[in-house]
C-alpha cells in the first residue's frame, strides 16, 4: 500500500523527484508477497530513477535493533500502513530515537493500534492511495514549528506511558471492574415483571418514556432486532390509551431516520426539540423549545472541542442545532482520560459565564443549554395529560437524571427502570436490552396468563 501511494505521490508531485528517498525495510517472508514487492520497487525505480537518484532504497534482510534505531534517527518521516495491527512498538522506537534532535513525523494507519496513542501523527486510511500520498506531501511540507509541536506531543506520550504505568493502569481498571460488579449498595431491585404487566393492563391512560441511547441503540444495529423493535412499538402505539415518547441527545434528523415510520413521539437534543404523534400533520411537526435562547456559547465551545479532537485520535465531535457532543468511547487510553478531564476543566470555566450545562457520561461529554432536559420536556407532556394513571420510564439516570423526576417511587403505578444493575435514580432494574424488548413485546400482546419470559435471548438471535 505504501509503495503504491509513493508511486502515486511521485506522479502527481514531480517536483519532489530527486528530493525524497523512500527507505523500505522488508524482512524475508511469503514468497508471493516478496515477489510482488520486488516487482513494484523495480517498476517505480525504473520510472523515476536517474543517474544520481534512486527513489526507493530497498533492504530485504533482517536488521538488528541497533541498525533499526540508526535508520530511525535519520528518517524524517516514519510510515506505518498495516491493514490490521494491535500495538506497533516500532512507532515508539522511532519517536524515542528523535528525542534529542531532528524531530520526525509519524504517518499511521487508522487500523494501527498506535494511532490511538499518538495525537501528533498524521492518520490515514491505508486503502486510500490518494490519502496516503497526500499525507506524504503534508509531512514533507510541514513547517519546522508544526513538526516540533507534533513530535513533542508524541514524545510526551512515550515518556509518560511506561510499561510500569500501563501495568498499573490495567490493574486499576481490573480492580475497579470487580468493585463495580460486586457493589451491594445499589438501592434498585430487580423488576417485578408480573406486577408491571398487571398494573399496565389495569390502567386507562399510560405514558411510556424510553431513553433511546440507553434502551434501544444497540438493538437497532441488527436487522432482526430492528424489525422486532419496530413491530413492538407499532403495536404499543395502536393502543389509544398509550402516549409513547422516545428521547435522546441526538439531533432531529438522526432520530427520525432511526425510527422512520414508527408512530411515536420524539424528543431530540436533550428535550430542546419535541415531536408528537397525534396523526394530525399540523400538530406533529418539531417544536423548538430553545427558540430565543442564547446560543453564542457554541462559538466558544466548538474551538475548544476541535483542539482536543486533534489531540485524541478516534474522538468524535458532533455539533448539532443547539447542543454539542464530544465522544471518546473508542479512545481507551489513560492519556484520553487525562485529556477528557482537562477538557472538562476548560468547559467548566466557560459554563461559569454562559447559560450551559455539562454532562459527562459513558465517555461522552455533552454541552447543552441550561434549564431544558428530557425530563423537563416529558413533564410538559405529563402536565398536558393529568388523567395519566401509569408511567413507565426506561433509561439509566446518568445521561439525564431529571428524566426520572416526574416519577414517584412510592406510587405503585410508576415504574422507573434502569438497564443494568448500576447506581442510578430508579426503583427497578433489568439486566439488558434484550429484556426490554421481551417486556414490551409481552405487554403489547393480547392478554396472556403466562409470565414475561425475560431471561431467554434466543428469540432475538
């Protein structure tokens, strides 16, 4: 891949012919692969060489560690383009070899585990020849100051994340996992599904609320699960006694595309947008409850988040209509956690001067206008329906604690349910999202004397 990209680079940037040499180190291996490499090297050298210049220097033997370090120390750019790799320590060696002089640039495949560590690297998709070639050009044309800053960032990572630190962090995470799984101080109790079923069927006016990101997000990824969810929600919505809302932090377009043709109410961007499902088009459009709010803080927050996105490879910034999200779920390093804490510190300073709230949950940081939430939005619906005699709310309480404020745990007709046995604000819990669909499938079906079979997952597989 890297050779084909170099050929593409020379053809599209002829000014660099004679100015850049590609040093390829390839130890003996599969004969077919070596043969293909030899042919490619010969073709490129045959096309672009002249009397005093050969574009590719090819070392086709084993190099000992000292020899590799010597080569690393004189190379201006290090290119690693694996299609799959766990942790490539060659990148660490390259950065270390430039510790005291002549800072270098890393070009790393996004499929290389090291790309999650080195925020100063140029990350590429190795399948894209043009993208790799563009990275070559960018690396060769960066200013000395840009190179220095990127190298300092990478070197700091190498020096601070020693094998001792990695081992310590692993043991800490392992013990934390054990502590959390054995936590006996959680007040929630396992849901009494028989009680839920009986109460649901005896009630006249029901309000059902689901946090999409907690309850349904993973179940929409598979076709069978998605179809099952769609059928269950459609059956529930046909009951005139049911008011159903699915709320999320996502934007309106995303939520509509995920729940297309399912006649339920929707709440997007932490309750700032609501859409009812009455069947009357003039009433069922999106209502913007943040209209007139001061959103000037977005211009302050976004540059901060963009800065940290560049420093944390794999993080995702999502700027919506009235809220902003920064997710680092794919960044599983201690470094990412440290950067997230630094980001939170800066955002808190902004929040002291702006009308915003910050939510940090599940390795995602959300910034939203203060005063509005999924909970406050759902309270508006409850207030508009004072004859409601049954409320079911499923979520986890962390992404939006106010979502459960409208439920009274002492009211036998109110069911606040968290997914998973985690510390939360709910009275009940169930184990997983498969059980959510089993419960909803059961209560949406004709009256049955059989209990809710929530412990088998086979039907959804």
